[in-house]
């Protein structure tokens, strides 16, 4: 039987211009882009995360990734 998972992936830019990604499993199904962007703005404004490239300075990308795995073969015990 296929197994489906969902992941929220938020990508920020840090002071060095590098990407910093936060991934969260099983986001709410009714989550809106506005809600995600507001949280990203709060993360940046509160300056709670520092990366090797410095503080987070801007939002870069947001994705909800749906992944389906179809297991086609199971070895005999």
C-alpha cells in the first residue's frame, strides 16, 4: 500500500547569502501561504537562529512536498 508523507520546507537567506532550510514533517492540511510567511517573518525578526553564515535576513522559498512511496517488493523472512 502506498505511503504518503508531507513536509513543509522553509528556506531563508543568511547574511552570507547562503540558504538555510527548516523542514517540518506533517504540516496542517489547511496551512496557508500567509500563515507560513508570517511565521518566517517572526523567525527573522526575533533573530532566534544563527547559522555559520550569520543571522537569517530574508525569506527565499516555501514548499509543501508530498511524497508517495510504493513498496513493490518485500524480501521473504
